C-alpha cells in the first residue's frame, strides 16, 4: 500500500499540478471563484450523497481548462450511482472510509488521509461509504475543459 507521504510526494511532483502557473492561480484565486461551502452543486440527494463545489479556477496555462474542487459527503451506507469524469480526478478522504472502484480495477477501500487517482473517462462503478454507521467525506480535485460537466453518465458496457 502507498503511504500518505509517498502519495503527497508524487502529487506534488506531478508536472501538471506542480506547474508554477497553476500554483500561482490557485493561490491567487479571486473570491468570486469560491462557492459557498454550504451550497450543494446538485442539491441534497435522496441517496444520502451531497456534492458541494468549493472552487473553480480557469487554468489558462493548460489552454481551455479549469480546475474544480468539490467535497462529497456520504451518509452511512450511501453510494453514488456509476458515472465518469471527463478529466483526471485526484481524490482524498477527509473523514471516514470509502470504497472506490474505477474500471478496469477492482474496488479499493480508502481511509481518512488516503488519496487516489482516476484517469479521464474511466467508468467509476463503485463510490460508496464503506461504513453503515459513520459518515464519510472526500475532497476531489478535477481538471476539465470549460463547458464540460463534472460528472457524466457511464459508458455502456
């Protein structure tokens, strides 16, 4: 298993994310780019999953792209339906335990402090709170082209 330190080191050394222009843009993000942490992107879900968009930031050094940061709150036992993301995703468990399964890999259980990577356009078959008694929360950083949705329906099998 990769340790949190190893993952953070790899994350920081990634050429895409360690680009000085990107770090400057995140550090200098204008207040209007930050959404209220209590404002759900898709509204409260009847499935016990709430997605909140925390920030979006244009990334001109990457062309027509932007970075988006969201939190996903899972009630005990809650799960997201299968979906995919048009760009790469970096996930981090803030609280609890989640099970994440992105094709073609088998689902993996992550605990608070763990991170993972999702390649673009890979179907995310499993995204659920691994506990039936405690809530879970993840933080996700996504890169996508302007105009793309954060989430899309899964590919047909």
